[in-house]
C-alpha cells in the first residue's frame, strides 16, 4: 500500500516506528520516536497512535511508548523459532543446570543472528542481548558458530563489511575473522570474549537440522575468568549434538536450510 502522495508505503513507515526501539532504549518519547525513525513528528504520532490501537505499541503512564504484547504474541507463533525452541528447551535447561550460566539459542536471519531463547541465572553476569534481539554474526559466540557454517556468499559479505565491535569500538580485520571462522569449522566450537557490559566469555556450537545443515547455534556464557572455556566446551558440544539428533529424528529442520 503506497503512502500519501505516492511516498513511502504506510507499512514501511510503521516498521520504522517499531524498529526504533532497542534493547537499550525500550521506552521512547514521541520526540525520540520521530528522531529515531526519521519521520516527521506528526507522522510518527499518527502511526504510533494507530499502533497503540492495534496493540503493537503501548503507552506508559508518563506518556512514553513501548512495544506492545500483541507483537510478542504474533512473534511467538513464528514456526522457525517456535518449533526449534520447543525441541531444544529441555536440553537448554540441562545445559543451564549443568553450568549455572547464561544459555543462549540463536538462528541466523540474513547477515545477523536473532536470539530466540535465553536461560539466565540471577548471578551469572550481565549480557547485552535479549530474546528477540539481533546480534552481529562476527562479534558473538553464537554468531561465529552460525557464520562459520553459513553459505560462502554470506561469509564474504560479512568479511567485506564493517567489522567493528560495539560498544568497544575495536575493529576486527577480515584476515583475523577468516582465520577464526576456519578454526570454528575445524573445532566445531566458537569461543568469544567481550568486555562489555562486563567481561564475559561465550562458548558456542552449531545445531544441525535436516541434511546436516546448520539451523541454529547455542552457547553458554560465563563471566571471564570465573569459568574456563575448556570447562564449558564438553557440555556445550554434548547439548548441541543432542538437539541436532532430536531435530534430525523429528525432521524439524526441514526447510530451515534455505
């Protein structure tokens, strides 16, 4: 559906409103919503008002906007994540109990990873990503596990792109990343340490679906120095293989390789 005067379609502008929210900025004023979406304030108000009516946004008592529960309800029905989460969850719980750390499950969507489940202990340390959030493939443990097993065209696009680690502002070289991906494929495990928001180390492994194609990655994330990656590796590999076997037997990975 085209927008007013043949401009940007209304649906595109509505998505710009929704995409203005981040894990850090979960609440936005109308002024912030307008600025982050790049829309005039009058347009942002009109679209936000309609999204509130539909339940896609909600208003807080102080007049700010937040993502509405209706979006969560719709997103939870996505077959790609729902089926995988249902099969993987018992194994993720085992890994969580065995390690006492954060356990993440993610899938690749284009050139990013999307976190579809996370189990966390109250004292396991702070991590940057929330369920439903997008993560860079080159800068996270699950991202590296996914990228190392992605099609060559995807890998080359990432290697040619911006390889900055945010918020540290450190930059990876494409040569270093290429060597890391080769090591992940050889070892079957990815290890990534980040200092923000506090020093954490992720140990991740790919999850295979039908036709031995990687459809997801899971990881255990622990405070750097508290738990050695070598101590997490056997459990992470064992759980990733268990989930892969279950997916293969249930034929749940069919179609996810595309």
